[in-house]
């Protein structure tokens, strides 16, 4: 059996090595159009920033090492340019010499990945992506040649764009971050991205939201707001699209999402041809529709499954949650499943919980704050998604939630997770348990919550806002027009409250819940402002960044 | 409705505050025999060590704060001495004055916790437990009064004993750790506890295994090995037992495990009396039998459930996994479910996986090593338990496994967990995914594994050991008598291998797996030494600490 693999990074190489372990006698050829295989793509930004100091650390394997250990025939600088499905051959071009050869296959695995999205950055502008070893060689050489402080423009404030910003700042480069949308870190909901925006400003990054690059200019680029910003280097990180041209030319079915369509064993419409990685559709775990999720972990897992399938082992791809994480100047931002705005766009009912716990018991030194958002199906109590931003312990909590979703635990079932507790690691009620308690109270009707973006309309309709924090907290900053009745005085001051629907709030939501319980049992019509003053503030900040032309439905989850 | 709660720490106070939130009109009285309520018991060792610097940080609530916020009638220095179930009253003694009163109840919640186990440390020896604020006041005063370097003996190398050791060392105290058993950290299997033992030696702790304290001696204590060790202070941390005397005197059913027997709503055999916390039996998640697990998280959760039950809300306690964690001189040791030795004792079939991954991608700086052990039901592929010891990221991985167990994910299903990956947080295949891959290969028969403690017998029966590490690794330390054939040369040197059953090993098990695949497909009868040289070394170290009098069945999982 002869297997040809097109693409030698995550998905392709996972398939190749697994296939060898399953079958010592298989013929396995890997064609990689670039000069490197199995390189650490997720590490590239950190080499630019000097965090990873040795270039050799990016090169996890070489054709030689793969031959010695796995008897793989790995040919770099070889691009597969055509597939003849009837003859079961591929045409391969040596990219340096242009020499073409034809190679037969019994099984073909397409693992060519993705390409940078075009059409947003103007054609003709000299930009560089941050996707290959060549890219980082180019970028580091360019920066090294600048005398004085270098300047860079980064286009696109997603994962790669923000990682590029962090590393350029770390290297001493002045950075302008240009983002077409009204928030940074688009995968997050706007109020959850507020701490990231704040941190970028603290780090001296010139953040331009609602802006595009329109042209090159003397010593830099011109932006859509008419300004010119300096740029020795322009990094294009507006995103990627599946690289499907080879497949499409051969008549392989491309799905509606734009990726190669595959079944649960990564097989395309041609039973001899498999596909895996960023070029391929995944099944979304939330709505079970085909979708695009470009993650190294999925590419590795599906590459392995492809090998199992070819070797006759059972293999079926599980639906994908799209768990993802960003490190940025000591902040961590992580998510799983769907965001609120995506649920809104899909017209899907959802319940929202915001909390602001500490990473571990606050009586032990070093606890760091985090903000959490949980999205729940109100009919089934299923977890639909989560976002967390903060300091230490964010990665742990998103992984717990991803595992809970894979195990089909409901939001209320998060209460019964037994998570490891000693005061330097967690609290006796871990932040995940606390999310569960809030969710359970909402599901049981023990508490009623109002979201930050619903507050203005509720007050316009006559509701009165009661801030149950201490007088000192109130004085340090409050929501205009709120009445301050500290929680510990509430039972004795009920007669001061108006005969109107009440909205209570505290700093993070917990005291507000106790206040809401007191008031509802005293006959008041009361809702607790979810996430308290902290979520409301983040939400208002995010609104203030949105241009006036945006309609309300574009700005907030209606 | 009048509810009396006996005990004002984790379980009792969770019940009290939840009950108030559910019922503004309830009469709630909390009797606490100590002088403090809601104190940070898990923080006490760290106050002794000076990590927590403010004593006030240990006191999370006071009777006054609980009255203001929750209208609770909290009476410290009040011990409930008797229950009259027919009259539904309790007798209460003020511990300072001795004055007795009788108080009626509609519902009674017993949350008195546990007491230090007696009978191991000789009667008459002046020891101190480390369980209350009074204990730490006594210990810190005693140490402050010592001129020069203080000395302490800690009896018992479990969670509290090891936390006490760490904090005493941190404070500059010379510590002798006296442990009756043949390993430190008894909840772990011996080979997994080896790094903890090593670290104690590095920190200068005088560790005495297989030893007891037999008597007080001039300036210290005499040990069972005949030696006398200095001790300004002796901390007794041999463990705790449920405090059930009040309940037993009142005819409340005590279970076979020694804790108060309760149903899923924490109700005792008296429908007006509930019990919660360390004094109460839990249902073990592995065998569904009643068991004792003393954890703050369970006490809190079950306290809340008790309040729900009394208030008429649905409440049912989930079975308990006993997730637990220890921090020790920068090491973290964590576990969930059952250990191998417990499975052996119960006669329960199990499969074992050892791995030694890095906390995150090794191409990114700062990755720390960890050792993992997974225990699997070979019939169902269910996860029965796990142990992890290492640096950063241990707490995350044990929580993922605890969540996977709660979600009833199989060991093989760990392969499909989508865990957040960026190189500073994880690897594209997280250590948890890797555990899953090994488990899946074992379940599928793709690989056959041999455990460290099975090696000697297999070799005695004629198996030949092949070390597939590099020549340099082999030279730096090897298993006596092994043949060294580096993996990358293996295919070319098959004819050097004897016609005998082979056992292959590498450093951690991964190259061994590839070698085993090559060899089995070449017709050899081969097993991979699980966990490689590293697990074998840890296992041999643990054996060397066991006295010769121990039988084989006591020393290792047979």
C-alpha cells in the first residue's frame, strides 16, 4: 500500500507517523511545498519576540530524522500541482528547479492547510504573514536592519495578530494595531474583550478599531481614518481560508463552509482520498453543522484518525468545540464553543452568566482575578460556550469546561465537579463550581438576572437600580442614578425602597444575589445585574469603542 | 421552622448561609464549640510558615458579620453535649462558664467534623494537632519562644503532615518527619511518591520511614529505631476520624466506615436530623460503597444540599471522587479516584499507564516535567483513578481527569478532549490526550505493556531487555543487563536480537512504543516497559525504602 501525503506539518505528519507505527511495510511519501516539515507554527511569533531564542527549536523534525525513526520519504520543496483521480497519480513540482514528476498512490491524504485571506489588505501593499519559518526569517532580518526603534503595523486583532503585537512590543518595536471591527479579539464577545483592549493601551500599542489600511505611504501606511502611521514592517494577520485549490481542481467536493468536505473517517468524496487539517471542514459540536476551525490539536487528532482509517482501524472524528487560548502580556484569554454574538446571529436561545472569581483562595497570597462568561441552553441546561480572561488559572478553567462539554455535563452539574483544592490552587468552591451554582439558581428560578446591555431599557421602563455595595465602593465609582443601600443594611431599610421593579447590583454579582433573595422574599419584583458593576463597566467600555454608525443590533447581543 | 446547626466551619456554615438565602424567615442557630467560625482550615499550615502573614486572613467570617449579612445566630464557645430526639431538643454547654441550656429544634444539622486519630502516638506525649486557630496560635507562640534554631518532629507524612513540614522548613525549623509506613504521602502509590521523598531530602528534612515515636526523651522524642531526635514541638498529623460521639449517643446510625450514615439528601436515620462534612459517610464513585473522604469542597457542597433539602428543594449528593492536591516545595502532587494499591486490596482488575510529559510545548521556555499514572478498568475502559506529581500544570491535569470521570468519559475518550493549546500552556497533544492515546493503544492491543514491578519476574522467566534510548542516555544510567539498540538503528539491527521474548524500554515510554510496534510487526514477542526508565527507577527507589520484613505483597501491587 502506497500513501502520498500532501503537506508535512501538523495533520500530515501525524498521519504519516501513525501510519508507520500501524504498518511497517507501508510506502509513505510526504510532499511539502515549503522548506520545512513539522515546524512549531504556534511558536513562530515567540521567536520573533525573542522568547524562543534558538531558531533550531522551531524545527521539531527534519526529513532525515523522520526517515531514521519512521522510514518516511519526506520531500520538502515539492509542491503537488495536480491530482489525476482516474489514474491515481499526482503531479509534483520541485519548487526550486521546476522539475515535474508523476507519482502514483493507493491512498492520498490532503493536508495542505490554509492560506492567508486576501481582499481586505490592499493589493500591492508590502505585507508579510506570520505563518512559516520563511516569514519569521524575513521579519527578524527586516527588524534587525532597522536603526533606532522599529515600527510595525499589524492588521487584524485575532489570535495571530495579537501574538504578533505582544512579541513585537517585547522586542521593542512600536506597534500600531489596525482592526476592521469594533473590538479586539473578535472570537470573544465585546465585553469580555475589554480587558485585552485595556492591556494593549497599557503596553503602549496604538490600537485603531473600525479602521483599515488603505494604501502605502511614505515611511508607513495610510489608514481609512486618513492618518499615516509609521511602518518598517506590515504584518497581515486578517485571517486564513482553507487551501482547497488542488482539491477543487481534481473535483473533490468543497463544503459550504469553504473547506474540503470529509466524512467521520476524514474521507472525501473520492474513497481513495482523505483530507485533514486547516483545509478541511469539521463538525461543530454545538449545531452539528460543518464549520471551519483551524487548530493544531484537531489537525493532529484527525491526522491520526486518517491513518487509523487507512490501516483499517476504527476511526471517527468527534465533533469539534474549537477550544482556543491566547496569552497576551501576562493576560490569558480562552474560549470554548460558541460566543453570545454567534448564538444571537444563529437565533439560538441562550442564558448568560458572568462571574469574576479569584484564581485561588484569596486568603493565600498571589490570587489573580479572572472574568468568566458561560452560555447555556435554557431548555436543556447544556453548556453552549464559555469565555474566560484574566491571570493564572484561566487555562485550567477553560479545559475543565471543554471536558465538561465533551462529557455532556449540564451547567448545573458543574456544581458537583470535585476539583482539587488547596489554597494555592483553587477555592473550596472552585470558580467552575461557582458558575454552576449561578446557573443552577437561574435554572431553578431562585434568582432572576438582567444582562448589562439590558439595563438601560429596563430603567427606561421604570425599574430602579439599587447598588448594594458598601458606601466606600459606591463612592469609588457607580452606575449613574443608582441608589446605594449596602447589603448588610438592606433588611432594615426596605421601607426606603420605591414601589417599582428593582434591579440590584454589587461588584461582581454575589452580594447582588443575596440582596435579590432578600428582596424577592420581601415581596419586591427584583432582578440581579449579572456580573455586577464589573461586567457593566466592561460592557459600557466596549460600547464606547463602537462607531455611532453601528446600529444597536450590531453593537450588542439584542 | 427552627434549624440548629452543630459546627460552624465548612459544612455547617454552607448549610446556614444557603438556608438563609432560601428562607428569610427561618430561625437558624449555629453552635460552635471552638472560638472561631468559618476559618480557613486549609490555610492554617501556611500561617505557621509565614506565607500567610496576617492572622486575620484566616478568619473569613465572624458571628457579627454572619449576623449582619445572613441574620444567623452564631454562638461560638458553645458545645452541644446531648440530643433528645423525642423532645427535639439539644443540650448546650458554654465551654468557658460551663452553663448549660436546652434549645429546641425542628431540624438539626450535625456538622461537627473530625477528631485527630489517637492510639498511634503514645499517650502522655506532648503533641499538637494542626487543625484549629488555637493550634496555630500555640505552635507559633512556642516556636517564637525558642532561641536558636527550633526543632520539630512531625508524625505522619500525609497531606497535613507534609504541609506542616514544608511550612516549618520555610520558617527555618529543623524537621524530623516520622512515618509509620514505608513511603511518604500514603494516598499515592509508592513509585509516584518517590519524587516527594527525594524533594524532602533535598530540603534537609530528616525522613524516618517504617518508624514510630515511642516516648518523650530529654529535649526531644525517642523513635522506634532507638534514636532520639530533638523536638521543641511535636505535631501529630497521623490523621483524623469522624467525630460521631454526639450522634452515636443519640442513637443516630453510624455506618461501617465509622462516619454518620446519611442518605442522598444528607438525612440520617432520624428524619429531623441531617449530617454533613468530615463526620459523615460519602458514597465512593468507584465502588458506590459508603466511605470516608474528608474534603472541604465536599463539606461545602453537601452543606448546601442539606439546606436545599430542608427548604424543600431537590437535593441529591453525587458520589465522591476524593480529588485532592498537595503543594510541597514547588512540587505539586494530586490524585483522583483510587490508587493502584487500593485496587489491588479490593481485588479489582485494572490496567496501568505511566507517562512523563512536559507541562507545555518543550520548544517554549519554562516547560516543567510531570509524572502521570492512570488506572483503568480493562473491561469497560472506565477511568478508576489518577495520580500526577510534578511542577506547573499538575493541578490542571488532575481537574481535567476529575471532570472526565464525572462525565463518564472512558480512558480512550481522553484522546478527543479539545484542550486549549498555545505553547506556553500545553502541547498540541496535551498530556491528557497522550494518556488517552496510550490507553487506546492498550485497549486495542496495538501495544502490550509491562509494569516496572513485573520486570524482574519476566526476565527471570527468560525475557531479554532492550534499551532503545541513545548510547549517551544508556551510558548515563541503565537497567543492569539491558542490551542497548537505539530506536533509529533498530530496523537495521534486528538480527542482533535474541530469539526470546523481548521487553523494550526508553526513557519515558514513547520511543519504546514505536520500538514495540517495529518489533511486533517483525515477528517478535515484545512488551513495552510502561513509563520507561523513569518509572522503573522511581519504583526501584520506593522498594529500597521498604524494610526487608515486608512481604512482597505488601511492597508492590502484585
